[in-house]
């Protein structure tokens, strides 16, 4: 829940994205499939050196720990460098390295615990780090290519539907173009939330709101705009009027916008 959320720091954004990742059943299914495959195949001699319970514990710890460490560090780095407008190759390489380093540390710590620190020579540690960073850079590059392809994908809609589409939605990758729910300030960006997902855009809130028609909505706070169709409920909390959206976000209605909110039917 993002009650009263106005902080747009890269750390805060990374923590929110990680929370969203672990709230999704798809994440847990994907991790479970990867862990099961590694347990059954037993790569890196774990089939012969570890019993089934030991192997299961080892791969569970390794997959989850490296995913959390690498994903969080990479996401944090990605948000931190967005405002710098780096070229794509430098950007995904930096994100990949930032994800690979903590992943390598996690792998080294788990291997040292599982097999004994005396088994880890300096050359092996360096090799593990190199593999982890290389894989992380490769994954970051693939994600960058996928994001660019999604953003450039043609929209198969008829002319009438295109005319009715809010201009702000044309800025989003095609898979995230859905009914508008809300727009919030996040540092130098705005976070556009639709029924199909969220996307960060480098623009001012005022300019983003100007591109929302014909979707009906209103600004309820200097940092938040909501679509009327995206409002799930209005309530009071700690003396403040709060708006809950269908995307699960909770935004405050500031006093300067309270009259407009009431006129639009957002009463608590």
C-alpha cells in the first residue's frame, strides 16, 4: 500500500518494485520451476556431492538469494541512472554489473557455507564473480531489447479507436496500454498506472495530465492524478481523505483539491 506516497527516490522505487515482484504468483512459480530443474539435474557436481535434501536446500537458498540480491541491486541502479539519459549499451551493462556483484557475493557465501571455505580458492571466487556478472549483463541486455521491441510494436487498432486513445497511452509500451487508473510523481518522472501495468515516463505531471483526455479524471494532490473510473473507494484515515484505486494504491486528497474531489463525487 502506498498511502501518502510522494517520495520518488530510486531506493523507494526499487523497494516497491521488489514488493510487487514478490506479490505476484508468477514470480514464485518461475522460481519454483528453476529450483526444481536444478534439483533434478544436479549441475556443478551437486548430484554426486549432495544428498537430495541437501541439494534441495542448496538450490532453494542459491536461487532465491541471488534473485533477491541481484534483482534488487539491478533495479535500484536502473532507477538511479534513468535521469542521466545514458545510451542503452552503457545502461544495461551498468545495471548488469550492479546486479552481478551482489549475486556473486551471495553465491560465494552459500558455497562457502555448503562446502566449506577451505574449498574456495581465490581463482574460484574470481571465476564465480565473472560468471555471475556476465550472466547478469546478458540478462539485462535481453530485457533492454525486449523493452525496446515492446515499445516499438505497432498498435493494431482501427482509426476511430486510435483517435479516442489518450495521448499519454501512446507513450507506453504496447503491453501496458490499458484503461488509465492514476498518474503519480516519482522524482523527475511520472508513474503511469493502467489496468495492464505501470510505466515510468520522463515528463512533468502537468504535461502528463494534459494528455489524459478523453479519460475523465482529476488531480487530487500535487503529486497524484486519478481517473474517475479507476477509483475503487474513498475513505478517511487520520483526518485525511484518501482515495483507493482499482490498482490497489492509496492516495491522499490534499485540502486545496478537496472541493474539486467532492464536486466529482469523491466523498468520504
